[in-house]
C-alpha cells in the first residue's frame, strides 16, 4: 500500500506470471497495465508481453493507448457504447481507422491539435511563481505559469514531476523554497489557503484522492463550494441538481440522467469530466492537473484536452504533469523536463515534441534539440 502506482502495477504483473507447476499460466489478462507507468517501464512491460505470447500464453490486453495495441496485438476488438464494433487483424488497420471505429468520429474531429503543439501565447502576468522548490527528489525547481498559459511538467517516475503540483497545492510536504499565487505567498500543507487563492488541483488517483466514489455525481460536483445551495440553514437539493444538469450538458457527461448515481458507476472518462467540473465551477485562476487523462478512452481524452484549452482561453493558468508525452506535446505552450529531481530542459512551442521530451526525460539528450 505504500508503493507508488507504477510499483504496484509491477508487483501485480510479477504475481500473475510467477511459475506454478500445478497451475501454469495459459491466459494473461492485462487491464490498462500501463496507465500509471512512465515511458521506460511501458517498453519493459510490452517486451514482457511479447515474450510471454511467444511462449504460447494467450494475452488479452485492454488499453486506451492505441500505440500499444499496434505494438503487441495480432487481433483487435473495438468496443463502443458497450457493443462490439469489429474484430479483425490489426495489421489491416491504421491508427486513424481505429480511432474512427472507437469514437464514431473522424480522427481530426477529436484531436486537440492535429498537427502539433498548442499555439504560442504572449507572455502574461504569472498566476503562479515557484522558486527553489525542494520536495521529494526535486531540488531547486523554479518556474512560473502565466494567465492563459498551459505549462507541462515531464519526467519518468521517480524524477519528482509526479509530486510537484501536489506540493504547490499543499497536499505534499515541501523541504524548502517558496510558492506564490498572484503575489500571495502560500505556506506548505495548506490546501485550504490554496483554494482561497483560486487554485484547483486534480490529483492523478481520482478514486483515492480526488473523487468520493460512494457519493453521487452531484455531491462530488458541488462539494468544494456549497454556499450557493444553502438557504435558511437547509441545503436545497433541487438547486444542486439543476447545476449538475448544466455541467452535464456543457461537458457531455454520460449518462445524462446519472446525477444521483454514485460516482463509482461512471466510466473513467466521465468521472474525470465530473471532477473537472467540480473545479471549473469555482472559476479558478490556476488549475494543477496530475495525469489528467490517465485511464480514459481516446474520445474522452480529446474532450478533456478541449476543456483544458477552453479554460486557458478564458485566462486560467494551467500546469499539467503527465507521463504521456504525446499529451504534453499536444496541449502545452511550454514543457519543463525533470531528470533525477533536476530541471534539465525547458522546451518552447517550436521545440515541443514527444521525441524531444523523451530524450531529456531519459537523460539521453546531448544538449541540442533535434
């Protein structure tokens, strides 16, 4: 229970594959096995899958990361809205064809930026200023986020990128440095003051740290700020329900009539949209997003990217920590890259690409971006 999500995944895989002469493994079922893994560990896992299959074990591999299906699968089955769309050899399909089968839309209709990174933004007044931050393995990290700017944080697991935003918000301890929002100094371990300063944080683990799964979708949406629904000491549920309907329509949450259903009964993508709405309704000055599309399907991923960009267009500053380097390349104006706790590169709009991010994150860059 004390291990990172990535380490728990590794332990689960080892447990599944351990040798047992009385019950040899004939079928290996992997459900989103790379959702919490950084690039290096993803490659190792895919190598393991290939090796196991070559030894005669059948593998059922469920993933929202389409590239992995093309890397390891012989046959692909596509589901949409709970029904099978097709089953066929993956060698006969292109990436865009699979996207179309999954979503029912053309690939270009769901991509936030079909041809590359986010458009450049003029320098804006910082809504976040971090100076000489020390937390976990991170040492002397300084950066700013401007109003309307999307800044990415990249790095393999253990580099520290996964705890920076939690430290800024106040849910993870700091060993030193300073954090200021709009000129207001924010002390460590005070998320209440961060919220008062207009900061919102969406953690990577929505089930344990972000959503309350046993509460309804409506209760999760309104929990951060119940003030509009109090009248004479009573909570007016019909006002809550009306606001839930407004956000359901605005964000395309499915099912539409699920306002009173427990959050646990929604798909991962719809859970994430509800938790986004929880903060968006508070009109934050700064959004801190850890792995915002982890474990969601390709259509929900595109929708969440559009939510992020729409918030930036309204002037919200956004910091995104993600091990999905394609995601960072698609939506960010700048990307800061951590390696072994140190900031090793800052890529501007012209240099952002998954390949460049990977080179620096793995420590293989030679100092010149190519």
